[in-house]
C-alpha cells in the first residue's frame, strides 16, 4: 500500500499539528451548528449537490461537442442536459430535491446493507465475519427506518448526516493533530 504522505517527513507533519487541530475545531463547530438547525443544513447540502450537478452538466455539454459522430454528441448532450436540469431543480425546489435524495439514500442503505450482510455470511468460516454481518444489518436497518419516515424526515435526514460527518471529521482531525504534536 502506498504512503499517503509519501515524501513528507514526520517532523514536517509535527510542525503542522496546530493546523490539524484548528481545522478539526472548525469542522466540529460547523457540525454543531448544522446539528442545531437540521433543516437549514439539509437545504445547504441540497444546494451543494445542485451546484455540483450544474457544474457537471455544463462539463458534459461542453464535452458533447468535442466528440465525433452525432450519436455520441446526442448521448453526451442529453446526459449534460439531465445533469443541468437536476441541478436547477435543486435550486428551484430544494425541499422536493431533499425528498428525492432522502429516498435514494434510504434505498442505497438498504441495498448496501443487504449486500454487506450477504458478503459477511459468505465469509462465515473466517474470523470476524459476524462484524461484517452486524454492519450490514445496521446499515439495512438504517435504510428501512429512513424509508419508513419518508417523506417527512427528508426535511432533516440529510442535515443530520452532514452534521454527523462534520463532527466525526472534526474530532478525527483534533485527535490526529494532538497525536502528531511533538
């Protein structure tokens, strides 16, 4: 496996420990703010996804005129148009978009959980297979719980996931920074 900090000395990392801690504190505070207003955090995450979709759609449209043959141009142009429409939809109606994204998230969690459970059961003679099965069951259960509360929970689920991610990432950065401190 390759080293992520290939070429970076330990002392160079140690000298930056305060930056890691500072970034961690900032992420942690942002996570707490998002946790304080989950609906706003959901709308912000929908706008972020919409911005990415718009940007991706424009790239697809530009790319469509770089390929040869009308069949290829048509495929790439339609793909780009769909991305642009999805991005615009996120800005025009973020609540509807959050409902669609929450439903997609619940389906993805159920599918991933069922698949992970199946993989874990197939690994049964190996040590630790139960952890994989348990992980799959928890993931599938989370997907079912989200699906059961849909569409009402779509006002806060994405914001909760964003807040949890920010808090976890912030805590990780703080721990890393304090861990490498010289």
